[in-house]
C-alpha cells in the first residue's frame, strides 16, 4: 500500500469537487483541470456550498473551520456547530452526567440540525439554539439568528 496524502485521496475520489485549498501550509492553488461548473443561468439558482467537518470531542474541528474561513476570505460563511444541537438532558441523565456520552449520535437532535441545514440551503433564516454546558439545556439562552450566506 502506497503512502498517499489525504489530499491526494480526496482529489482521486469520484464525484468530489476539490476547491484547491490545502490546509497543509494553508496555500491556495489553482488546478489546470478545474473548469467552471455552472453556467450564468445556473448561478441564479445557486445553492450554498456545504463543508462538513467531523471528529470527536476536542479533535480540532473548530480550528479547521477557522482555517477554512480564513482562507476563503468571504463574509458569507455561516458556521453551524453540531454542539448547538445536543438534546436537553433528562433529570435522570443529569444525576449521572459524568457517565453521559456526548459523542454518541443519540446525544444530538439530528432532526433539528437537518431541518436547520435544509432551511439555510433554501435561503431561509434560522434560529440556532445555544447549548448551555452548565445546565445541559439548549433553551437557557436566546437562540442565535442566522441568515443564509
């Protein structure tokens, strides 16, 4: 098995459009192979470009997102953190909060997250909850109003 970089593997994947931003060295490059992917007519109905960044707790997701945003130099970036979509803990779960697995998929309100993403995709403003890690509730603080990019 050869030693390919992650970037090489992403570029070689079928159906993936790689924009040319490299996080190693944070240098933007332009590929000779890149061609415009939309016509002027398609630009009118352009949907947002979504970048998903995944990883466990404290794995550097926010740092990676900050680096991407910095390289894009674009004010139209909307950052939606999955942490905003934790379920409220029940009274029983609160008594054993030290045992609660916040990395488990069931810890999140995935349905609400997908609904928010769908609305943003269609150009609608959304309210994103602010999860309070002291009370383990998502309704302590007012939601953050986010307009589509």
